[in-house]
C-alpha cells in the first residue's frame, strides 16, 4: 500500500489568478478538460475529412474539387488524427487525467507541473499537425501508416513538407504522452488513498493504468521511426530507403529497409490499438455495472484480462504484415499469438454480458451507449479473427474488409464508449444535467447509422474491393451494385455526421441551461461520486482525504438499505 | 426495451444481409480453395458467437430491465462477485473455438509458404503506376536484375552482362499470360515504392518491396482474363495501377510466348549509344551489387 494520508500535508499548487486557474493550470481536472476539448476539436477536423472521403467514394466525379491527391490526404490525416490525436489523447489525457485522481482518492496527479507541460506539448503537436494543411504541397497523403519509401518520394502528396510536419508533430506528441503517461502510472502506484488497494480500483483506472504503461513502452518505437524517417527525408540518410527509381532517376539512397519501418510502426501500432481499447474496456465496465445496479462480474478475471491483453499485444504486431514481404514463416507465430489474445478479450465480453444478466438494468443514455459498444465490439472483435488468421487475411488484407473491421473495433466502439462516458460523468464534471431526449435521439442515429455504414463494407471487402482507392473505375469483378452500396453508405455516413450536431448542442446548451445535477445522480459507488463538492473543487476532497473500505462494485448487496454502498462506507458487522 | 429489440433485429438483419446481399467472393480461379475453406470455418464459428452472444444480450436486456415497484415487490439485481467455474468453462469453450479456426488457417498458410519444386518462375515488376512481367526463357532461369541497370531500353533493369538474362522474355506494361494448371512462383520486384500484386480471383497477394524480392505461388485453375490491381498504397495513381492476367491453355500460352521479345533481341536492336549507356551502368560500382533471381 502506498503512502497516503501524508499527502494531506503536502501543499498543493494553489492558483492565484484566472490565468493560473484556467490556462496554465496544474489542476488535473482543468487539464483533463483542456485535453478533451483540444482532442474533440481536432477530432471534428477528422470527422469533416471522413465526410469528404465519403462524398468522393459515394459520388465519384460529382465533386471536381476532390482529386486523387486531396483524397489521399483526407485518408491519411483522418486516420492519424482519429487514432493518435483524438482517441489516445481523449481517453488518456482527458479521461485519464480526470478520473485517476478522483477514482483513487488523490488530490491531484503526483507531478502537476509535468501534467501541465504534457497538455501544452500536446497542444503544440496538434498545432504542428494542423500546420500541415497550410504548407506547400499540403499534408501527407501517404496513408496514416506513413510507409516509406512512398511517404517521402515523388508521386505521394505532401512528400515535401506535409510529411515533415506530420513526423515532427508525432515526435512532440510522444514527448507529451511520455510526460502524461509517467504521471498516470506514478499516480496510480503512489497516490492511492488509504484502503484503496490495487484490487479495489475501478476497472476504468485499471484500463487507463495498463494503457499508460503500454504507451510508455510502445510510443518510443514510433518516436524513433519518425526521427529516422526525418533523417532520411531531410539529411539524406537511408534507414528506410533502398536504391530505387524516382522521377526517372536512380536515388542516391541505398541499403535501407522499408520493412524495418513497418516493424517499428506496428510495434507501436498494434499496442496502440489496445492503448485505445483498454481505457474504453475499463470505462464501459464501470458504466455497465453502475447502470445495471450489479457488481461487475468476475472483477479479478477482468483485471487479469486487461493485464494479459496488454502484455500479449506486444507479441502480435506483425499480423499487420502477413503480405508485407517479411519472412512468411513469421505468419505461424503471429497468427497463433493473435488468436490467443482473443481469449482474454472474449472473457471481457462474457463478463459484461454476465454483469447485465440478473441485473436491474436502467436504460439511461450512458447505458445505451455501453450496450451499443458491446454489440459493435463483438462484431469488430470477431471480424478481427478473420484478419488474424493468417491465410484468411491474404485475400482480405488491403480491402474494405479491413476498413470495416478496424472502424468497428477501434473507431466506432471506443467512440461509443466515449459518448457514454461523457454522458455518464458530465453531471459530475459540470454539475449540470444534459437533455435526455436529445441524448436518446443522438444515440439512435449514431448506433444504427454506424452499423449501416460498416456492415456492408465487410461484404465489399470479401468481394475484393480494395481500400485507399480514389475511384474504383471500370473493374470487371466489381458490379454496379457496389457503386450503389457506396452511395448509400455515404448517405448513412452524412446522416451520422449531421447527428453529431445534436450531441454538441446538447453538451453546450446544458452547460448553461441544464438543470443542476445531483452529486451522485446514478447512485454510483466509486469514489469520484463521493466528492464534497460538485463539480469537485481544487484538491478534490476538502479537508480530509477519503478512506476506502470496499471495492467499487457493491451494488444491490443483500441486506443493504440502498442498492449501492459507496466505497467510503465502513464495513458493518453485517459484513455488507 | 427498444434497444433489446434493436439488437435482436440487427442480428436477424445481419444474417439476412449475409444471405441476400449480392456481394460475396469472386469465383475462385486458382488452387487456393483452402484459403476459402479456412475463411468459411472462421465465418461459421464467428457467426455462431455473434448470433449467440447478441441474442443473449437482447434477452438479458428484456428479462432484467428495471421495472418500477409493483405491489411492494422490488426488482433487485443479484449480487454475485464471481463464478469461477462458469468463467473456466467459458474460457475452455472459447479456446476450442479459437483452435477450431486457427487449425485450418495455419494449414492453408503451410501450403502458402511451401512453393512446389516444379513451379515455374515468373517475375512481376511494379512501378508507379504500371505492371511489367518477365519470363525466364528456354534456360528456365531469370537473369540478374536491379534498378541500377534501368535505362530507356532496359526498363526492367536486367544485367546486360549476365548470360542467364539474354533469353528472358520481357513484357513491359503488357498482359501477364499464365498457362492453366501449371504452378507458378511469382517473384515480385519494385522499381520505386511499395506495391501489391492483387488478383481477387486468385485469392493470393503479396507486397512488392523495393530493395528485396518477394514471392508467392499459385496454380491457375480457370481460363479467362482477370484484373491485376495494386493493393498497397503507392501514390496518387494507386487506384489506376492496373494490369491484366490471361489464363489460357498451354498451346495458346506457347503461341503467345513465341511472339514475345527476349532481352537478347532488345539488346541486338538497341542503337550503339544506348548500348554503351547500358554497359556503363552495368560496370558502375557506386551502387551495391545487385541480387540475382535464380
């Protein structure tokens, strides 16, 4: 057990002015909101890019402003923004920052100043990223995977400056994440309040904690890959550049290995999937438990599943490279490790279902999103087994099946959790309640819409329709019906796109006009709902840190007066 | 309640979509039926899990939904932190399912990585944004080649000093012809960036990586003309990088092959100036030694 109550004696950094309170803030809650707003802001750019892509795919030729180079730039920037600058930043920088200290009973992160720096580095990385849209040649169009040699060769949009801003931005992001990640890990290990043992922590904290550890191990691979490619591009080195032809001439580069980059990229890239997924797994577990009024089923199994998934995710990266030209015998190992990871993942799904089973399910908006997540995650997880199963991947790789799979599993699913989590914690964060009807309309359009978008894409992929194509053109095996499907998918995508306006309106309107929220509107047992103030004040806990006597999932305990027992409630002789 | 109905309807809808949608695999034209069957096994196991888990979800949402107090009876959740035996059983059956789909997957991969000895070697060369091909000629051996040898007259970069290359048949930006029923090892080489040789009807595909030679193999089983696409993003012309493969009976294939030009003929017809550029390139030692494909 970490030292705890002694923290009370440590002076907190107290803000003295509006600027130190809200701009150069060292309060984890303000930093969380800064992170979240920046992430959602840049996420909106990615959303607009996806709408532009769908316009081109659904109605090729109808928008002459969208040319092949623009299209590839939209594809690349959409992917990178969503994966790194939205999902990672929002789940770890946003939710991680907000929830960790409150859920473990700390007054703040252990390094508040570094935490502040983390945000400002993140903001800088976003600014450099956005600068890519304004440099000569525009942002990179090399795909979000940035594979060399094309990323820095003629024939790829943004190979002059767009790739430079992208790589520099990624390097800054990794620096920002390292500062944040070290903070999250240290805070969880060192700043838990009295009684908050590791095995009493809510699964949200477990998910964020494990993802942070993974990030600290995985992001350096991306960092070195980015720096090496910058050298290749700006200093003429040949880390990733073989002798090749470019614009009719032989390049002076020699001996570099494009596959080396792919290994580095995916050594980061696959854990990255789980860096996004594990916080979402944790958060959704808490949402389901609270709104089903039932303890999370198999808590210890859930914790171990998170840890095992985190560890195994470092052993599966080359399943992105089955047809990359690497030694094909790797396929046996990586297919096996990839399919093994499905077992702890399946256990998580079972335990979510078994938490609902025999529960007292309140179908409030956050719960609806959590349920939708279970559905989309089952779908996306299962389609992953096709792609992990090496030989089955051969016909499907680089087709729309891949697009459908990863959007379902790491696009739609975490985003549904994020929506659920925002609806869930909004009353605590802002002390106001959102509009229920708007929330439900937003849920229904989003949930049904995304399924209409991505279900047909699996089938287009099985047919063989390739991804990252500006236009399908005249291709014998692609019937007219595919073009029709593309048009309908685009219509669904645009409807979902517009429906997000409801969410933003609801959140912003409720901030000013929403009714005052109850400090614990859902009757949740975990610590963040037991703060003396709502929204929690600087320092979170008033005069004295809370003391924890039980796990975070005492719902509907037999013999208890209410259907939940807060973690701060001492055990009585009844044992309840 | 509506969400339970929606989940159930989505399950039914997905199954119906699977059964009635017009999009499924293209008719197979190669020996890779084992890949198709591995996909089928994976699909059936996954479909069972998808239907089972989601219908359980829908049923649970109906059965255990919150209901207001009725005649003093309050619906209350069951308190049960864990059930080790249930979790163990679920883990066991999941592992069985996983093994069930992994086995055919790995078995098919085992074939994919073992090229039969009798397979003839044919080279496909990618560049932004077109396909070219090379056949080994009567000696059955592809001559050494590398991007450093490329000149106007030697588009595929064959080493002019390698005698094995003289009889190689060069098909620049033309169609690939394959005889039906004969195994071919397709070796892949890129002159510039990454590409991927992709014929949906063959099922097989593989990336072209500049600097190394990659390969895969197949046996065409159906005559006809199929599209070759590029499946690895290679720049603005990626979607337009097309070729055609013609699978024909051995006689037609031999007739076609007899009409093609060999590298020796190209050299013979090249003007002396072009020839000297070729030789200078071949002797230049500033670039690394080329790799040869035998």
